[in-house]
């Protein structure tokens, strides 16, 4: 199989690429961060993810049996916006159709909705609709929130618990969160490429649902932190996160993410599709978890020094 991946050097994309390459498949990546064309010692064909060049996207995708689309944005940053991400996704889908790609495995989000107050979730719903209208066979995979070695959310919660005497959570923290392990999630994505249905959608969700406050306390106990977990008015919790952001030169939490977290959309209403328990993974990773900050801006917007 020849597989194309948007962002094969990114967090999710690399996990998918490693599985495909280890199984003997060839991988082409479309990326905004070109680098040496190999992963795990396997060669990778590298092309620019240039949405201003639809013909270039089409040429890069020609001969691909499947496209794994992990492209999206977490927040607006400069001219990178949710609106542009929807347009860019449409350009990519059109290029895949024109190139004759056999199937698109598309990364969405659990509980997308065109009526959501969140532009993130409305955008995800809009891209799903573009994919359904394209006529290209597809698998839509909807994760809740992803964790694993090198992740952003869980690692950075641990970092803040290690470095601050107080960890402020928005509101009472009784809203739910249902994390999914990156290895399980990547397996689900790879398996979704072989689904026989012309169109299928599934949640990627782990077996454990926590109240957010208990998830934070569980992480704190595992890493031996003595930080006081304290419920705060959402605006005050966001202000505290912004102060952390100044310290680490990153975006820690957005106003929209506070709303999403408190509205319960990080819990799936479908049965678990990924088996790894969070607590078991946490016990193994605790000694190193949160020792270094995982920078969202560093991964996606800052170029490495030459």
C-alpha cells in the first residue's frame, strides 16, 4: 500500500507512519515542516503541504491508496485560523479526489456539531460535511483527548503540578474527560484504512471517564506533586493559565477550550474503542511525566534553529 499522511512528522502522524512503514507500506507526507525524509530508518517521500498549490497537492497524492488526514489547527494564530483550516481541508479533499486516492482516513473530534458555540467544533463538523459531499470513500475517526509519551495536555498538566503550589481548574471540575492512548488511537486509524464501508464514522475513546478535577489529582498523586487543586471562576482560571503561558512562551489554554472542557464534549457517548487504561499508563510514565514542557507553538509555529 502507498499511504499519504498530512504531517507524518507530527505527533499523531508519526505514530501512524511508524506502523505503516514497519508493516512494509510506503509513505508520502505532505508537511509544512520539511525535514530529513525518513522515520525510524525508513524512507519517506516528503512534499509541501501548500494549499495555495492545488495541482502540487494532487501530484503529491497521485498513486496513493489512502490519505490519512491529520491536518487541523488548535487555535487562531496570525493568518492561521479555523476558517482557513476549513478552506484548506476542502482544497486537500478536492486534490485527493482528483488524484484518485482510494480512501481518506480523516481525523475529526468527538461530538462535532455545526451548532456548537465552539469554532473548533463547528469547523470540524464543516470538514466532515465536505468529506461526505466529496464522494471519496472515507473513514472519520473522532478522538476525545489524546495522551501518551510526548503529548501536550497530560504532560503539561503534570509540569504545572510539579512547578506550582496551586493548580486552578475552571469551575468545580465535575465535568468529564475521557482520554484515549496514542498507541491505541494510531492502531484505530491504521485499521480504519481497511474498512469496507464507503463511509464510516467512529469515536476513538479509551475505557476510563474521569471528572476533570479527579484526573488532575490522579496525575498529581502519580508524579508526587503537592500542588493544591483548586476550583476557580472560569475567567480567573483562564487568567492563571495565561500567566503560565507567559512563563513558558506558549498558549496553555484558550477561552474556547475552557468552554469545551466544561460543556462535557471531551466524553464520548459511544462504547470504548481503545483498550488501554489511563491509570496503568500513568503509573509507568510518572517518573518522567511533566519534566519538560511540551510547547504547542514550538511544534507548529516556530522553526528550529539552523
